[in-house]
């Protein structure tokens, strides 16, 4: 049977586009701290790399229709980047991120310097104010990087997706995707488990039956998305199975009200933008029909989508930026974070036509 044509979500009658922020907005991560509220954590102050990078909060109190001006969460003397965000059972917003100091005296990226430290901060008021950031406190992963959504299990345990070097010195595959756990609402972290070797940037989703689904970016030349599952709280995982073509990454996963899973991801080839796929069986298989979130970003630095569901409404944010690399004078001019708002019932009905 022939694959059905792509479903352009922008053409749904309920859809609208809105800008979260301009001249910043890299790597947006969305969470909903309260009814009809959305917090976006974004990178600002620099380009994709840059020692002046910081993390900002952008808030919406009307379900994503309008957004307030960005407010600084953390702005250290080095590069604050790569956020992962979640909501703890006590209501705290938990943010883990990568404090990167590997820049030379001219402000150019110099990875060999290895000046890296994972940090954590929390907010008790929905992202308006934040604690003073503190070290991750787990030396084996102090130089790893967080990504995406922190997931809260039924018992309150937080699962933080992060990636970096193997913690086993004898492991032949250096780049690995892990989970790290917190049992005190994000104050301390320990008890790692491996998702897969040769992967990074994990989109993580908890299903109603307690299973976990992970969509992980391959580190090889293809840089595709693969999906795996865990039935034991993230301790062990099935073998990753590829679900996208190359240069389609990274992922974010959302559970729809009817049990379907929506995975959104950046597309870094023609047509440059953000697309999505749907699974109707808990991530075991994926319908080949594509959903288009946007295709007007051009051959730039783009993607890293993140979605929240607020009742009937879905909000998917992503970024676009000029192609600049290792340019210390660049502060994000021309970049932006934008979101597509659309109604879940209309998406489900249109997808089945």
C-alpha cells in the first residue's frame, strides 16, 4: 500500500504560529508547571557554541498564545547550555544543564581543554525564580551533558537523560546515552543506567503502564533516530531500532490522550524544518506517514523541537538560527524560537483520513 501524503499540521483549522523570542531561543524545552501555563527554557547570549551562552526562561500563561519577555535563569562566566527540564512530584521545576568552559583566551571553542561541569537548579514558582545552581554531585558523570525532558516515575523518582563518555574505561564505544536518578526532587543524583552505546540526546517518555520509550540520536555518520523500550524503570532496554532517515534528529516524545505517541524531530536536509511520526502501539512500530510542523527554516542551525499537551491543545516549539560556528562575536542575532499551536482532536481525525 502506498504511503499517504504528509499531513501539514499548519493547515489544520486550529493551527497558529507564535514566536517565543527572537535573537535567542536555541534548544527550547517546554514544560507545563500549572494549568494553561508553559515554561520554555532556552539558550541565549551566544550561537550554537559560545562562551557567553546563558539559559533564559520564557513564560506563557495563556496556553502558548502569548509569551512574556525572557528572564535569565543562569549566566555564569562560561557557557551555560544544553538544558533538560522536568516537574518533580513536589511541584518543583528541575533544570539540569551543561556548564561548558572549553574556550581559549580568544573565546573560541577548544574541546581539548575539558573544562566541563554539569549543574542543576530548581524553581518553586513555575520558573519565575530559581535556586543558585549547584553541581550535579555525581563525579562519574560530572562532565556529561543533559538533554530534553526529565521524567517523573510513579514513585517520584526523576529520570534525567544525559550522554557522554562511557563510565566503564574498557568500553570500546565512547559515546553513550544514560539515565541518572534522583529520589529527592532533583537535589541529588546517582544510580546510572545505560540506554545504548553509540547514541546521545535522548527523548524520554513514560507510558501509563509504567513502560518507558526512548528516542535516541545515533552518533554515527547517519545521525538518525532509533527507538527502544524499557519495562523495568529504565534499568534495561530493548535493542534500538531506526525510525527516521539520516540527519533527522533529535527527538521529543509526547503521549496523546488516545494512547498514541507523537515523536517530533528536526530535519536537517531538504525540506529543512521539523517533522513528526505517530506510533499507535506504544512505540513498537511507527506509521510511515509524516507530519509536517514546519519546512521553512532553510539550511540553517535548526530544530530541537519540544512539545507539551494542555488538555486538547498541543504546543510544539523549535528554533532556527544562522549558520555560525566558533564566532565569539556572535550573540544570537537572527535566531528565534517559534511554536505551532494545534488541537489534538483535529490532529487525530486528520491523521486517520
